[in-house]
């Protein structure tokens, strides 16, 4: 069976694997809820990592389900070659595995190695179609993020040097051990180290002005990979930033990392706005949107306090789910019209009512309309900012969010409504992509109505880990 | 070896490393840049061997051996092979003039030394001038990657930048854990492999050089 090239068998293995991953994570989540953090050598699972791990496995399952139908269509059109499918699935799962290690890493060196691992695996996936654009995006991605991530390694080495100075021994690279001695670290070198790390992991997270690779990579990758890149990968990089933020906050006071995060967050929100308004390419639009939302998470972390941090973590989850849904819906619409230009995609509601509804839902949620989940977390970030009196930052943030709201709704409604373009395929909507999308849409709507205790618990405890 | 002697040797190696970096920045031909980065990796391996004898840390011998084999011999050889196979006519192709990059590199070196003199107690945790030299190498490597259009020169910049990080890491009193260093080297090899594949794929499928890829904008 392992040597098969049959698309259906491969897809079945893919979905089963993702389901097993989800089940294992749920077991792990229960263990952590009952008995606190668990350590396994270089790896350690605490509530902070668990929040990101849950997002990762849920999205992986949704991606696997979506891929079943997507692949059928992609193979029939010739976008994917049937004989390359095995390596495609292997790469996707290697990509997911490196992200799992990133999220679970306790040793900061392992965190870096896994982070670079995600770059290597995903770079191949971004160029998978082998088109001119895809290869260009892949090259830009691997060069820019590798430059960035080497800054991250340098920052890690500096913080390791500071820790080894205080406490000799092998523990000096483990995050939990560094946290124990963090108040005694030399603030000077931690400051320089944190700036290096912020630039490094910030590049991978897509924070402006290091975001230049992001719209290209996220728009040129195969749709399921786009969903993983935008939904989880940039969040894993944020987790790296958060780990170092806690060290820096303990070593040189919370104001310093908060100031750095606020700066990058504001730049990201401001830089993304004009590109969102002027965009015609649907997937690029979503890519720039990720820059904006990563900026909002950084703002939440920067405003700090329990409310801001909780809001930022909740926003990580909300944006991950919503953005994956948006990429799925966009990918389906693009396949139907054979074009990524939003001026061509018209009257989607007429040919694909369910897909169009899901696309509208995702767009409304991304724009921050109540009662969807992103509205809730954006409100928390705002409240934290007002509570701490960051008036200038709040004013800029609100202006940009309002502008983006208008721009996004304009783009989305012009795609959904109106006269259906003649070029559109009138085929019935396929089941499997819809199933994957409905799964995510259900989670998105539920998270907007109220946060269940099983998610609220880890989020609260993770907030305590960060705020201290 | 006395501590002063080790400091002196590490500082000497550091200045040689900066010299190779200047050769890389100034290289007008891709071959020269590849030879310079190979020489630089060789120096890193020597530094690891010196630190291994001085501290008695046997892990550093392993790192010296791996650095010598992988970064001083195999990777430059692979780059060399790719250059021959692609029959590269276009050489380095700088975005800004090479003289300007050299001036920027000088600024980077000065700033790195300035920055690390401002750090007090932690300097003792790192042997000699390894910290400012490491920062300077890393940043200059990034400078090379950012200011060159051709793929292979960008890869040379990446290796140089990685060398800087290694130099600082091994000069930290304790040395980094062996398994981490090996993991980092492995990542560098894999990244180089994937980049090489991409370069060849761009060549074979769209018949273009990486430097010609500029369609994605806005």
C-alpha cells in the first residue's frame, strides 16, 4: 500500500494521519490540563505551546479533508501531476512535523532548527506547481526567510551566552531553565539578543517591514499549503517571538519587549492597508491580510497585561481558522473561474451558493464584523490598548481597521453578487472541499458566540505564563 | 595553552575571518567568492580545534571535523559544480556598486565593535573578540545576500553569515550543545540543497536565471 500512486488511497492515508494527530493532541491536552506541563527531553508541552498545537492539528485535519477534493480537480486540470502525488503528501506531512516540533520545542536551539526546517520543506511546496511565478516566490521565500532566521540564531546564541554566564551547564539552552534564572541575566546582551530574535522570527512571522516574501509565497503556493502557511506557520514564528519576549521581559522589564512589539505591529498594520485596497489578485489580498493580522497580534502582545495577551492569543486562533477558511473558499472560486483576478470573479452566488456564502462569511469575519470571532479578539486588543493609555497607537490601529473593513467588504461583495461571468464553470459544488470548509466555518462561528471552557482554560493559563 | 594565548589566537583568526569576508564582498567573479568562503570555513574549523585543545571540550573536535568536511570542502565543491554545470556567464551582478558594498561592510565592522564594547560583564563569557567579529560576519553576509542578484552569490552570503554565528557560538565559554550545532549544520546543508534544486529547476523549466525573476510585484 505504501508504494501506491492511487490518489484515493493516498488521500485516505493523509486524512487518517491528520485525524490521528488530532486525537493524540487531545490526549496530550487532557494530560496537561490535569497534570501541568510535561517535559520529554528537548521537547516540553505547556499550555502556551498547546494553544498553538491545537490550532495546528485542527487546521491540518481540515486541510487534509479539503485536499481530497482539491487534488481531484487539480489533477484533472493538470495543475498537479499524478506521479508526483506521493512526494507532495510526504512533503506536506514533513512540513506539519517540523511545525509540531517548533511548537513543542523547549530547547531554543531545537526551536531554531525546526523553524529552519519549516522553511526548507515549505519552500519546495511553494514552488510545487513549477510555474515561473511559483519558482520565483519560492526563491524569494527561502532567501528572505533564511536571512531573517539567521538573525534569529544569532539572537539565540547571545541569550544563550547570557544564560551560560549566570548558570553553567547544559540547561542554559532550555527555555524553562532560562526562565528560572531570567531576572539575573545581563540586560544589555538580552536587549541586543531580543532585537536580533525579533527581526529573525519576525521575518518568518511576516511582520512588516520584513514581510516582502509573504504575499508572493502565500499567493503562489498550492491552496492547501497557502492555508497552512497563513493559518499556522506564521503563528509558530510568533510563538518563537513570545518565548523570547518572556525572557526579555524578565531580564530587562516588560516595557522593552513591549515597545519593540508595538513598533513592528503598528508598521505591519499601516503597511498592509494600501496593498489590501489596491489589490486585484484574490490570494495576494489574503496574503496582505495576514500581514495586517500578525500586526494586530503583535499589538496585543505589546499592549500587554492579561487582557492584551489573552486577546493576542485568541486572535492567533481566530485568525488561523478564518484565514484557512478564506484560502479554501478563494481556491475553490479561483478554480471555478480559472482566474485569480477579482475583477473576473463575479456573481459567485449564482453558480456556487454554498462556496459563495462561505467566502462571504470568511470575509466578514476577517473584516472584524460582529458576532464573528475576530471581532471579539480585536476588541480585547483595543481594550488593552485603551487601558494602558496607548492613544496614538489606538488611533492609528482603528483608522486602518476601518479602512480595511471597507476595502475588504467591497472586494468580497463584488465577487459574490452581480451577474455571473460567462467564463465561470457551472459544475455542481464538490463535496470534500465543502466539508473541510464547513468544519472551519462551524469552529469560527462557535468561537464568536462564546469561548468553550476547554479552549478558555489553556488560553488563560498560557496568558499567565506570558504575563507572569 | 594559557587564557591569554587562546585570546590572542582567537583574535588573530577573527581578523583573518574579517579579511576573507572582505574578499567575498569584493569578489567580482563567482569563483573567487566560493574560494574565499571555503577559506573562511577552514578558519572556523581551525578556531574550533584551538578552542577544543584550550578548553578540553571534546565536542568542539567533532564540530571542527564537521565544519572542515561540510563547509570547507563539500559545499564549496557543490557550488563549484553548479557553476560549471550551468556554464555561468553572468557573474556576481551587484545591485549597488561593489565599492559601495565595501564601504557599507566597513561601517558594519565598526558598528559591531562599537556595539560590543558597550556590553559589560557578558563579554567575559565570550572568548576574545569573537562577539564583534561574529556580529560583523553575520551582518556582512546578509549584506552580500541583499545586494547580489545571482543565486550562487546569495548562497555564498548565506554560508558566510552562518560562519559568523558559529564563530560566536563556539567562543561562548561553554560551547553550544553538540546536538544543536549538528542540527544547525544539517539545516544549512538542506537549505543549500533545496536552493540548488530551485536554481536548476528555474533553469530547466522556465529557462531563466534567478536574477531574471522579477514578475511578482505589488
